[in-house]
DNA sequence: TAAAAATATTGACTTAAAGTCATTGACTTT
DNA sequence: AAAGTCAATGACTTTAAGTCAATATTTTTA
C-alpha cells in the first residue's frame, strides 16, 4: 500500500468514525456535512470524494456494525438448534447495544427502505441476516434436528420479525429496558414454545 | 361552524390528503412542500399555517391511520383471548395493508424516534397500541382467562415487537408477501404456542 | 533526477428546498 | 357599516447538500 492510499484510507476512516459519533449524539436527521468535515479538519469536498451522498456514510456505518455480527455467527459451535438461535439473538442484541440507539434507528430506517441503499451496494446486503437465519434453520432440518415438515420460510419470517421488532420496540421506548436481559427472557418464553413442535 | 372555519378545515384536509398521496408515491424523503402546495392549488405559506414543520403532516397522516385501528378495537366482541389477539393482529395488518407501504415506512420511522413527534402532540400517542395490547392482556388476567402469574409486561413486549417486526419485514421485502395471510399463519403457529402456557 | 501523470484536497460556488413574514382581502363581530 | 380577525399569499431569507476548477502532494516515467 502506497503512502497516498494509506492517507486516503486514514481520511475515510476518520470521517466514518466521526460520523458515527455524530449520529449517535444527534440522530441521523441532524448529521451535517459542514460540521462533520470541520470536526474532521478536512474540507467539505473531501467528504464527497469518499461518499457520493450524505446517506452513504450512514449506510457504511451500519454495514460495518452488522458485518461484525455475521463474523461472530461463523464461529458458532455445534450446539443444539435452540441454543444456536438463542446465541444468535444474544449476539445480535449485544452488538446492537454496543452502539448507540441512534445507530440502530438509522439501521432500521435503512432496512425498511430498499431504495435507500446507495447504488454501489448490493441492496440485498441489508438483508443478509435473513439469509443467515434461514440457513441456520435449513441446516437444522438437514441434520435432522428439526422435522422435515418444518416450515422454514415461515419460521425465518417469524424469528427475523421478532428480532427487528425487538430493535424497534427498544428504539421506541428509548432504551428503557436491557435488550440482553430481555432477549434471554424472550428465548426462554417464546423460542422454545415455537420450536418445540418441530424438534425431532 | 362558520364559513371561514369550514374553509380552513377543507384546506387542511386537502393538504393532508394530497400529502398522503405523495408520500405513498415517492416516500417520505421525497415529499416537497413546493410541489405539494402547487398540487393543492395553494401558496406555500398556507402549508405553514396548518403545519409548523414539514414532518408534522406525516405525523398526522399516520395518526389518522392508527386512530382507525384503535376505534375498531373498541368493538371487540367477547371472544376468547386468543381469538381477540388474532383479531387485533388481523385488523392491524389489514389497516396497514390498506395504505401504501411508504406510509408504513413513515410510521415506523416516527415510532422509533420519540423526538420526531411534533411538540404539540403527546409523544406517548405514538405508543398507544402498546397500552391497548397491555390492557387486553390485563383484562384477560382479571377475567381469569389467563393465569395470575402471566408475565403481562413481557408478553406485551413480545407481541408488540412481533407486530412491529412484521411491519418491518413487510417493508423490507417491499411487500413480497401478503400481510393478512401471513398474520393468520403467525397466529396459528406462534400466538397459540406462546399463550398456551398461561391459559387457565 | 527531473519532468509528467495521477490523484487527494480544497473552498468558493451553485442549487434546492425549508421556513418566514409583511401584506392583502374576504369573512365575522360589534 | 366600521372595526377587527384571520386564512391566504408569494417574494424573501436561510440552511445545507452537492459541484468543480484550481492546487498540492505523491507516484510514475523517461
């Protein structure tokens, strides 16, 4: 990597980091490129060499966040399907909690509107957690942990909607409850109830 | 009501209706006050006599939508708790489906950010469906339909998050599935599973 | 090593759209 | 019918996104 490329990466990183901080502080709607670049000590134009539109920086912040979740999912040990799903939920909410609510708010806003994603990104990427979950369930059927007649697509929908619903309610209540704690309760109460029928 | 008041109401209504149409067509982010007022055949200033900020009109659209759901909930017959909840979900999604996805997107955006609500509105109003659901469950405990030890708050959270999750996933998939159909399946699979434990 | 090419950075500028407000005139009250 | 009220107006101000020709610095080429 040349000196120039290194510098460029550094600049972009600096903008990304400061943007994340500002979104966390004041929400997506109050992210101001003039203020952002001033805080970074760069000119406004510099921002637009790295991001085509203002929104793109938000997209990248969220993408980074959820890329980390995906990575962690790869390390799943060979536990039972219920435990694996509980782990999935737990990790998901843990990651969400690590960042500010405003980042989660931005994420939800991005996710609900496929047209929001910048052109240079595969808009399906917003939805990779859906695929990830579907694969977990599919594999469980393959491994004969779940019955053959398990309605995988329906279960995926139900579980993913529960996950997003949890985030939504968490944002709605302005973080009045602990997602981690609540996830645990949720898994105990609901996940078992819903899967029991299909366990081999 | 004087002639003047009548005229004022008419104008506001016209703006609200056209705004809803425009949001449905192009999403919240593309609502333009200049275009909106031109389409309504009024001056830009007129908009601002009825709405303090641009976002307020969106808030009112959503509020009207969900006020209708609330109204319908009042007419609930004395069926079993499972049936009542199924009815609740069904009506909720039916109403959501009647409007455009972009309205639902706007609703979710409003709901996840309590600071988004205009000053002259009780921000808790965004959350009235949470209270509504909690009351349904509380009454069921009172009427001995549900056991005394039912974790009402937890169940409310779980069910409401499922509801919002469904809306989120519906928006995410760009209406790839029928909410009504899916609600039915969801109620069959999940609602019964989760409540069974607490039914008297 | 020096000239040429490439590209990150700059900030003044353009543009778009939100929001303001003094003025007007139709309706309402006295 | 005179005085008062208030919905409506649209030119104006303000804010902030996005552009781009010029500049500075690094890399490549000869």
